[in-house]
C-alpha cells in the first residue's frame, strides 16, 4: 500500500540541519547564544512572578525583540529542529501526567474533536483563504492543515499555570495531542500533490492517515510497554531509568518517522508525534507504578526541569522566527485578518457544533458549556504550526505564495498567543474553573510535609535507640518533629474544612491505589504459582468490576461538585 504524501522529517530528500548557525559563526558563538537564551528564560521566569503576564507570552515578546538585534543571538532553528528535537520531550512530559483512566473516559469526544474537527478546519479554512486571499487551492489546504491543529505545546504550557479542572485539562490537552496526526497527513498530502504528476485524493488521505496514525500508536505502545515492564520494573536505578525515559521520548519519535528505513520499505513513515504520545501514556500509566518512590521523584523532577528548559526555548524560537523587521505589516494586514477570522469562525463551528452532536451521541459524558467556551478560546497555535509553515519553503509552491502563507501563519500564531493567551486566564476565572489544581497541590504539599517529618522522627528515634545519639538529643529532636507534624495536621484539617471536596478526592484516590495494589498482588501470586491462572483471572475480573464501580462514583462526584449554573448547561 502506497504511503505517498506522508510528511516526515526527510520528506523532501534534503539533509536535515539540526542547528544551523549563520555563516562564519563558530561553535563558541553558538554556545554563547544558547547560554543567552537560557539566561533570558530564567530572568523572565523571575520577572513574570511579579507581573500579570503569562510566562510563555513574555518569552514570545522577548523573541520578537531579538529580531531588532540580529547580532545578539546567532542561532537559526530549522523547522526540523523544532519538530525533531524540541517537541518530543514536551509531548512526553505532558502525557506522563495525563491520567489514562480519565482520558479513556473522554476518549470519544477527544477523538471526535481531534479527527473530525481538524479535517473540517483544514478544508474550511482552506476554502476561505483560497476564495478571499487568492492563493492556489492546494496551498490553501496546506495552510488550513497547519493552522487548524491546536498546538499541544502552547496549550499545555498555559493550562499548567492556570489550575484548571482535571476533566477540562484532559479534553483540551487530549485534543491537542491527537489532532496533529490529521494535520500532518493533510499538510503532507497537499504539499506533495503540488508536485507535477501528483494528485490529492480523499481515499489516499484516509488510508495514509490510518497507516500513519495507527503505526505511530503501535510503535509508541510497543516501545513504551517494553521500557515500562522491563526497564522501569526490573532496574531500580534512578540514573538508568531517567536516561532510558529520555531515550524513549526521542527514540519513539525517530523509530516511527523512519520505520520504513528500518525495515527496508521505501516511503513508509508513521506519526512520530503519536508514537511519543503513546509511549508517554504507557510510562505514565504503567511505568511509574513499577518504580521505587525515590526513582519516581527523580524522574518527575528531571522531566519537569527538561520541560521548562525546552518549553522556554520553543517560545523564544517562535519570537525569533517571526522577524517583524522583514514583514511588511501594512501590505499583509488584510490577509492576516482574513486568516484570523477564518480560524475563529471554524473553531466556533467545531467546538460548539461538534460539541452539540457529541452531547446527543453520548449524553452521559456531554461537554459542559463552560468547558466549550474555554476549548474555543483556548485553541492556541504555536511551534508546530510555525514549523510546518517553515517547511513550505522546501515545497514546490511559488515563492510569493509561500511568503503569503508564512506571514499569515505568523499573524495567527501571534494573535492566539498574545491575545487569546493573555485573556484565557480571565475567562477561566470568570467561569469559575480555576484554582482547583492549586488547592489540590497545597493539600499534597501538606501531606508530603507530614510524611517527611514522620520519616525524620522515625530515623532520629532509631539513632537514639541504637546509642548513636544521646537520649536527651534524640528526645529533643523528636519533640520538634512532633510539633511540626501536629501543626501540619491542623493546617490540613483547616484546608479540608475550606475545600471539603478535596477530602473526598483523597479518599477516592486512596481507594483506587488500594485496588491497584490488590491487582498487583494477584498478578504476583499467579506468577509464583500460589494460585492457578483460572483463580487469578476470576479475582482479576472481580477487582476490575470494583474499579469500574469506583470510576462511576468518581464521575458522579465530579458532576456534583461542578459550579452551579455553569457546568450543568450543555
């Protein structure tokens, strides 16, 4: 089966420039540029704590300012670099904390918006641009594809700082993570169809999407499952497991993109993005459960730091790539406004139209109207749209057409980040959807403090009992720890009094953890031969039923704590 039209990092048979510096620059100048960018990222992180500006927006503005100082940063990030080096770790880190049970519960609406919505947006935006801007049809479709997929990097970065409800986060992040496969395939088909002798076919597009998407998911599941069940489950070494997880993030992307090269089949490529998403879900769902608490903390800290660094570079690069000095804003203003209007209109139809259809098909999991408002205005575009637009420079479209599409892409990206990105927090607060994650985080901080203080007190007691410490020293230090634990318990009780829903959430999570422990115990008994396979299967089915009942309780509880008058209107 042919897979012509599938976009990959090597789709245009040209060398892949990983980090191309300007002519004459040496390694030290490039290294200095990277140091400058990281220093700017750290400085902006400090500044935004004092001013009411989203961190990512501040980075984009700084990147835009760098365009007026061309000798200040001597780096040119290629689109292949953005897609192949910066995007995978961000997607992997995001899916590590995307709970599969909650994603599974809303998988239908996520895929409904991601697949159907992106296809509708691709052709609707393409038609508007073709009719009003006057670019060729295939170029308009390519633009519609690259601009219709909401960018997971931009969306996740904003949502992490806003403390939105978990279901809303799953819906928006899930759609953003999955809709890129559709956009990539449609973009690749449109670009390749512009080559003399090629054509654009719907049947070919559907078959390519099934191959590219299904293959990418399969690669991610296999590699992620192997790392989760073999490495993370059997190697209790934080350094090895952390390194393996990093190799998995990049390896799943590369294996999927170059699968044809690996097995010797020309032009066979899978979705690297979906491979990373699937691998991250496998590790987050199964792998982290198999590691020791110390290793898990190390893994989470590592990915948090890496995500911060890469995320900072991504948004600085967006600003650097949109070179305002080289854009005639007055000449292209109308085209940019047309593009912005096209994405706003089509996003409105997708969110509210598809949302209404989904509500009829699955009324028990309908998307609340308040969620739809956030999904509409939170449809940000960022690094992926920018990288795909830059790939147009390697296509067969006329240079003037490519320039027009690039300027429109820059305009849409800037609008979504600088306008929608700066107002989405106010919308979320007005709808009463913010702050729940912050309250839960504060609860976890108090609980962690209690746990750590108790562990410290136990160690001091042991040292006193063994004679390493004098009894008076041991007793005094234990008394201090006991005071800290008592104060933390009082604070936790007051916090639960203010936010009673957190106590119920903690109880439900504890019950889920207990059921997972029971499942692991039964599996261990079957493997050791303590019980037969039939008995183990019977007990496993019984526990699965209890898990299903618990999920039903969680769904009803989440529905009951929704803000009155806001989440119950579909």
